[in-house]
């Protein structure tokens, strides 16, 4: 499956697997953090039903914003 046909979730999962195989701790940790935050969003009471790439992008954008402070 090429990157163009993969969902953002699939790309992040693949990137995390690649990082684990390469023993790239920082990348692996970042991918896990993103996955964890998406899970928190989905299970939270304020979840507005966003799914798919929209939700993943929202989480990544929030992380980028917070890391720039």
C-alpha cells in the first residue's frame, strides 16, 4: 500500500513500527503519544464525532502548537 492510499492512522502505525525496528526512540515515542492522544479524544465526553484523518490532524496540530510555546 503506497503512502497516498494509506490513512493518516495507517501511516502513523507504519512509522511507529519502522521506528521500533530501527530503534529510533524519539520517533517511536512521538507516534505513541499521538496515538494515545487520539484515543483520549475518542473516549472523552467532549468528543464531537470527528473520525479518520480529520481527528488525527487535529491532534497533531494541537501538539505542534503546544510544542511551539
